[in-house]
C-alpha cells in the first residue's frame, strides 16, 4: 500500500461513524484509570502512548478460554498458536516467546505489573481478571528487557462489593468440558476475589474434516486468588496467587506427520505479597512487592515413534524449568500537575534444561524514574522516564563462566487535549532485549560435538520507536489512530567463527505502520438496548529485515477484527466477532527444508449469546441463572496460525451458570 492509499485509509477510518473500535478501547476523556504506562494509576487523557484497555465486561462476553484466545479474537497483533496450550502474540513485528522463558521474547507478558517467566499466553486464565492493558510499542523504561514490541499486562480483580459466588458448567464439541467456580466480595476491611476451573477436551477435526489426532488434553487446572486487608485507610496488604497446571496435553506435531503419543505436562504458579500505602493528602504514595514462582515444561516421547525425526533423543523427555523471585519498590510524589515515580526492581531467574548447558542463572537489579507534568489546566501533559538495568549471567563451571552487562533506556512523550473530544499524542521510546547466558558466557562441547563459545562483547538487541496519534470521543463515538516507525538493531544471531558456534550482532529491521480503531455505542431500539459495532485494524507498510532486504517472517501485512456487541437491561448479552489475519511469509519445516512460502490469509468468526434469569430484584450481581451458547469458527473455515497445525473446525459450547 502506497502513502496515498495509507492517507485515504486514515481519513476514512476517522470519518466513518458506522464502524467501531473495540468498545473497551475507550476515548481519552472520562474517569478510566490505567496503570501500565506509568506503573501508577493515571487518567487515560494523560497517556502519551497507544494503549488498549480490555475491560471486565468485554472479557466476560468473549468465548475465549484463555488470554491467547482473547487476544486472537480481538486481533491484538499476530497470534502464533499451536494445538493445546501454546500461544504467542506478535505486536509491531515482534513476538513473545511461547516455548521458552520470557527473556527470549520481544513482547513482554505481565501479571499485575511484574514478569511471569513465560511468553505463553495460554497459561493465563481470564476468569479472575479486572482488565487487560496493552501498550503497543516499547516499554523498557517501565519494565525492562524484552519490552520492544509491546506489553500485555493482566490485572487481577479485587473484591469490592457484597459477597457473591458462582458455579458454571460448560460442555461442547469434541468432548469439551469445563467447570468454573468464582467468588468475590468485601467484608469489613477484608477483600477477596478468586476463581478456579478444571477442563478437558478430546481430539478435534479441522475445518476440512480431517481428524487431527493427539490434540486433546485432560485435567487442565487454572486458579487465581487476590486477597487483601486494609490496615487503616489508604494502607493495604495483599497476596495474589496464580496457578496453571495440566495433565497430559497432546503434542501432535504437524498434521502431515501426525505423532500419536507425544505429550507435554506444564505448570506455572506464583505468589505475590504486596503492601500499598499513601499519606492522607495523597501527595506521597508507595508500593512494595515480593514475588516468587516457577514455570515447568516437560515433553515426553514414550515409545520413540516420532515420524518427524524429532530433534530430541527418542524416548527421552525434554524439560525446561524456571524458578524465579523478585522484588519491586516505588514511591510516587504528586503536587499540582507534577507527578514523579521513582523505584527499583530486582529479579533472579534460575533456569534448568535437559539440553546443553544444563543450568544457568540470571540476575537483574534496576532503578527507574518516571515523570509527568500537566500544563494549561491539564490540557497538555509532558512525560518522560529513564531506567538503568544491570545484568549478570552465570553458567556452571565446565560449560561457561559469569558475565555482566548493563543498559540505559529512555522515553519522552506529550499529550495535548485540543478540546473535550480530541487528543493528540506523540512518543519516543526505547526497547531492548538482553543476551541470554549461553550467548554471553558459554564454553562447552555439546553431545553432538559442536563447540559453543559465548561472546562477551555481545550488545543487547535494541530499538527506537517514534509514534504520533490522535484519540477521539464524541457522543458514543470512540476513535484512535496511531502512526509508528521502529528502528530495530543489533539483532543477535548464531554464527560459525573459527569452527566454533557463537553469537554476533547483525543489522536488525525497520517496522512502520498504522494502528486504528473506531467504536460507536448507540441505542437504536430504545434506551433498554445498547448496540456497539466495532473495528480494529493494523497495517504494516514496512517490515523489512535490514540484513536480507526481505519482509520479516511470521509477520502479516495487516490484521483486523470487526463485529458488534448487544445487551439489554434484562440480562441478555450477545457478541459477533470476525477476525482476519493477512497473508504471511513463513518457513516450511515439515521436510526440514526451511524454504520460505506465503501462508494465505484467513478469517475466523465467533458468536456468543447469554441470558440471565434473575431470581430477585437486584440486577447484574444479584442471584440468578445464566444460560449461554458460543460458536467458534462459525463458518467452519480451515485455517492455521502456524503452518502445518490447523485449528479446530466449527465448535459449539453451551453452559449454565448459577450466581448466588
């Protein structure tokens, strides 16, 4: 698409009133508070970056079973999804790492503002989530390494009303079953919110009717609990526990080489201890946190029958484990239009793998300062920040040594509310990804005879992003358009030097494009009904690998999601969603050739409806029974996020939920 067409598209999306960005992508004016962009609560009108908020109501309307499916439904970037519970998200040409730990990715997934050691979005449930905040673009100043393409911050719900409890049972196509219990409330100074679910599913058929065997799973457990106690007004101590654990999950390989017995067992769990406080006048507020967790992944090949000449030794399990702990502390000062947040983060990862090297560790202390200043009665906000990270990696004696490096990241931005309906914004931000232990410090000979030698002069991968945008909110019409360009450099790549395998920095990539969305909330059938059509759209006009001069792999030129939601005042809710992913250049590995081909674009539609029958006079949180039905892949299309791994054909799920 040339620049003229790009300009026409921008104008059309700004002027159209029949289209709508996701309703949760609210305009900048109003009481909505976000925390991801500054690590403390702030009004959206002061945010200078492109941020999307998916609220609790939108999450509840979705048919998605986890965070990965939710972001796929909304077309928040490019989704890289396998059968089972493995999903990554790509934003602005960069992607989270779904197979290893999050240090390897370039999009960072957070839980309540801290790392969770994985880039696999399928490990995060959505039942006990208050909202999801997504920064498109770098956020290294706030959160450190790997925040190049963007941030996905999942914020756990807190209890705030009278105690309530619900129990839901769903059944569906391919022997799908899920039982979910939720509870929340506030009693005196004690608040709590939690959920627990257990699910299973059998093998599925693809959209063209082919049986994809070994795609089922059993005993998938997800749990979340957020509990807190207000010691005195403005001072709360809390604990957050999250749990993800599987029984056997099929690992089928490519459909063309369908492996019938490989399976994985996975676990991710963590606990946070948090204290939040503030002075009576709110000029000073603070937060301290300590957290610890683990991420476990084991793949089994029980009878050595892999038809795809597996990389792993036949019959032997492959395991990748991460144990982590960290701490955060920050203080915020507010005086008039000035707000400054200063703090420190500390993170320690211990990594263990059955591949070489066997173990490594990673330690990262960091300090940061974030500031904003409101001028002209808060019509103009200026923001800025700086962060310094130290990194130390260690490998066991005999396979490596210890190395250290550091990085400084900066950002600046401005947001100008022209009037009560339009906001202009601009941001410059830096991102980076630190080299891992092997890349910096290894020195060993693998079991297949390759000598790996780390490069102590390796630089972090880095990026510089410039963006400008406009947000609009006018009588139920919400809009947002952002233009961005990213210069990514010092990409880390393997190389053979003097017969040894090592890592070097090479030229990176240039990524630029447009992100847009419109929404319109209206009442065409009277005040009892609300209809909200929407559309989101991302287009990349440049995504070039500066080394090869070719388009980046696994990066579609455009993605979009459109549809509508409807609800009334009597318990009915419905949503239709159509997501489209454009054609994408990928590599072919079924035959181990690695040749590049173009994977065709595809649409995926979903439809969900529910009706709550109230058992009393109280609405929304009152007692009642809700009946629901969901259809995914409504038009039974044969599609695949990853070449060779087609997704299920049309599926139907029905449920019943009792609210007490």
